[in-house]
């Protein structure tokens, strides 16, 4: 998750919404990492999750990422959530500093359904708030960028 936070930091430094995502295989090897690049690429679909899913699928050579784990620093938007549904993974982890952004356990939403997994045997979502040290580190990094 620290790498996803670093990607979010890099996105913020580029003037992007600070969201980062990483995709790892079942042995924990990094397959893809990205931060938002909507403004940089002038592409409305260049969200961190979309970039990681594209890069990961290309690297794995398959559209389904069944043996992979996705880590994202903020709950996915509807577009990214739909893409996650189409590329089912073992686990999806979202870490957020706000209850609103970490609403996977709240009312049913596209994001909640996608993050819960489309497979019947998928384990439950891991959705944890930032630990205090994460918040301090991220706040310090973002302050240095400004």
C-alpha cells in the first residue's frame, strides 16, 4: 500500500487528483503501479485503477486477473468499479482517510459491488482507514509538493 501512496503523491505533484493504485500477483510481485494521469495525458479515463488494470492485463496476457490483488488509495469511481468487475481479482483493497470514501460497507453502490468481487468464492473486501502514521507521512509529502 505504501507504493500506492507514493503513486498518489506523484500524481499530486503533477497536479492530478492524488490517487494511486498497484496490482500484484499471488506471490506479491508488482505487476503494475500508477497514479492518476487524467490531466497529464489529457485522457478522461486515465485513472490510476484503469492504468493499472491495463498494464497488468498486458503483462499477464489475460483480461481476467484472477491471481492478482489490487490496492487503491481511494474508493473507485463508477468507471473504475465497472472495469474491476470485468477483471475479477482475488482481493481488492481500498485505503481511505474518510468514512465517505471508504463506504464499501455502506449502501450498495457500483463501487461496493465491484470491490466485493464478482466471484462467489471471492474473499471479503479489505477496507481499512489510514493508520495515523500513513496520514502524517502523506500530509507531510503533499505539503512539500505545494
